[in-house]
């Protein structure tokens, strides 16, 4: 170090860069390590210099315009105290910045809302979900601009850190009082979502991992009862009459086909034209259990489907739907059931009806299970029964003919043009 002088505010102003040099450094006699660097451009800044671990260490404290002399001397004293303890101020500064960044990120993380994490959850999982499961997650969180808000919408604006057992219990109690079925679904989806958050580093530790305790659902949700909605034999004529009167031919065909083949509602709604073989009379259904299954294309169903408009790839198309296919046929079905005087019959009840009504033609249970896509329950069914499509067609055609007959529909398979025999509503 060069010559030392007692720094004063006046001297700091008077210090100049030596002629012919790019910079000059003046050292304070009162404060160890404090210097003033003056450049040939007139810029002045305080610096600190000392020896650390056998090497020279020099740091810039700051510009004289922002650092008054007293504060610069105090900062130099602080730095000297650290270096005397063998601590490198540069490393300490890096650590402090890292801690500050970590604290800021943690603050941002803790402000994340359920809605933010929910959208990330959907994006992370959508490739592993079916279209129906994805739609459930989107609808259940819907905020209700043009349609009713989803059952989870009340939780979406909350911070993840606010989701705890008491919050979930209160929310579930409110939802269960209005729409118990949707509340039960929302609770299951919320529980899976929170498990994902626990396993995902970006969201780990924010929400209470035990917020969706099974005890909450058991205490709040109504007890499950087996659904028994099913068409009776004497109701078939009234049901067919009301459904065939629906103004939308796509929905009318969808509902009739749903009963006549016994499939799940989304399996049928997702049917593409490429899945139907009119020549060899077969339908390939994307099965949620086995991946896909092939069932017969029976005569009446073939006549229904062949008359539908081919607007796009979907058999049951809908120009109004963003997906291009039928989304919610339940509304029209409920209206038709009201006309027919049938209470409480759901779309899944049509699948139950198919299974139940096949007993009237004494169809083997294994055939019904194969048509409906149920897993075989007996050892012989699992390992020894391999029914070809032709054998299934024999029974399926017989089932269809019986349902049509009881439904008051006269149908000539050779002409493939169904006519409705009027049935008294009494």
C-alpha cells in the first residue's frame, strides 16, 4: 500500500488521479484496509484491501456518491473483522445472495394457489389419462363463467399452504349438501392431486399431505348405496318411443345404441368411423379394461349408424362441441325419460339394463360379459373360453331382436329400415 492519510470529506473531494496514470489509490490512515480509487476519468470509489490466506484481496465497496465516508469506514471495518477470522467476504456474499434467492423463491412457492398447481398437475398427467378422466379434472375445477362452477372451484383461488384437513372438511360439507356425487368425485381427485404435490419437489411441503383423510369422507359424504336404475321389460316400449322422438338424430341413435350393445357411455361416445366395419359387421371399442374389444355390429345398430352424418372422424359427432363429438347426452335422455314416465334412469343404467334384460333370452353370462367388456370371473372363462365373433353375433342378434320386439319396434333386417309401432302411454 502507498502513503496513508486521514480521510475527511474535503480530502476525498480533493483527491485526483496522478498525471499519466489510469488510476490512483489513496489509503485511509484511520481505517485499516480502506482506500479511495480515483480514475483518470474522475470516477471515485471506496475499496478495501487486505491479505487473506497469503494472497492479496481487494474488494470494491462503492461509489463515493452513494457511500458517505463514515459508512465506507464502517464497511471496511466489518470486512477487516471477517478477514481476520479467515472468512472470505466474497464467499459470504455469494452465500447470502443464495439464501436471499432461496427465501424469495420459497415465498413465491408458498404463494402458489391450488389453481396454479392444478393446471401443472393436469399438464403433467394428461398423457396418462383417458379423455373422460381429463375432462373430469377440467370440469371439476371450472370457475363457472357460462356454466355451473365445478365442485373444486371454491378451492382453486386458495394458496396450497391453506389446504389442511379442516379446510377440506368444511369445503366437502358444503359441496356434499348440494351435489353429493360430484363432491365424492372431487374429493377423490383432490386426494390424488395432493399426493402428486407431495411427490413433486416444486410443490412438496406446501399442502398438508393428510388434508384428505379417509375419515373426512366417511364422516361427511352420504353412505354409498348400490344403484339399481334399470329398465323393466314393460318400460321398453315407452323408452324407445320417447328416445326415437328426440329431435337430434345423433343423440337418439347414441342412446339406442348404448342400450343395445351395453357399452360404457364414454366408450361409445368415443367411437370413430374407422372402428366400424360395415362389411364384416363388427365394432371395435376402446375398452378401459382390456384396451379394446371387438363385438358384433347387429342389424338395427348398423341401420342407425349408417344414417348418421359423417361430419368428422366421430360417429356421434357434434358441430357445437370443441372436441367435435357428443359430450353430454344426459340432458336429452332425462327429458325423454320424463316423457316416458321413467324416473331416475341414468346412462349407466342403460348398461345395467342390457345386462339384466339378457336373462329373458337366457343368454350365457360369459357372452354378456364379453360383449360388455367385463373381466372374466371364473377360471374357465379366463383360460378356456375363446368365443369367436360369429358366436357372439348369434347371441347379440337374438338379444337385439328381443329388445326391439319388446320396445315396439318392427324391424326387417333385410330392408334395414326400422319403423316404430305406436304404443299406448297407459
